[in-house]
C-alpha cells in the first residue's frame, strides 16, 4: 500500500512539472491609423494690444479690414486692424510641408494692394513666437509665392501668419502706404494654405 501512494505522488509531481514548464504563445496586435490634418483658425485684432477675436466664417467674412481711414495729415489710408492665421498640423506622417499661395488683393479693374500689405511668417509656441528663417517679414506680393514651410521649421510649435495694411513706418521691405492715387472701391483676394503630402 505504501508503494502505491509513493508512486502516485511521484506521478502527480511529474504531471504538474510538465504543466508549469509548457510554453504558449498568444498574439497581441494593434493598428495605428493615419492622422494628417491642418487645423486653420483666423483671428482678428482691432488694434495693437487688443484681445484677438476668432473669425468663424473664413470664406465669407475672412480678413475684412473694413473701410480704411484717411490720415488727415498725409492723406494716406491705414487700418488699425490686423489678422493672424494659426495653422497647427496634427500628423503622424513625416516630411510634410505647408505652402502659402494667394491671389492678388485687387479690385475689379485689376488695381491691387499687394505692395501695401505686410505679411509675417512665424513659428508660434505656447507663450511666444519666433520669426521663421528666410523671408519672414514681406509684402503680400512676395508672400503670394513663398517657399514651402517644412515640418522641421515648426518642430515644437505651429505656423502663424500675420496680415496688416501698411502703416508708413516699420513696414516690410517693398511695402508702401496706400495713397490717394489708389482708386476707391472694394479690394479682395484669397489666401490658401496647403498641407502636403
């Protein structure tokens, strides 16, 4: 009787040992989808130091400087209003660029305010901003075909672009104030930002 109990116990120990050392592989898997988008927001600033307000209608209202004010001293036309576009990219792709293109800021007769408008390209970060390398403070004419802005230039931040009517001082190279030689009427244009690829 004692022999059977010992043999039975030995068989149980060997059986448990084979269970403890057996290997089983279990598959684990996940798929990360692609995200690649640019979230464009336009803000209007009524005057230097004023709180920016978000412009909800980009294609209808957009950057409307309103009726420009004639300076009674020099009779040039100015606006205290300026705008800025914030264009953060949310992407898990690499090597993307943002291209800025624009149509003439013109009236129906073809006269334009391209040389009367300042454009500034910045890298914005939480709590501040810095000018992008190259031509960052230019006329609307030069900004119309600015070179693409690479992902590496915006690392840790996002693209911010300012637009403002010439003030007569501290304007970008090639930007001049609007004089009475410019015909009256409405001037419009379109700015397009394109994320590639």
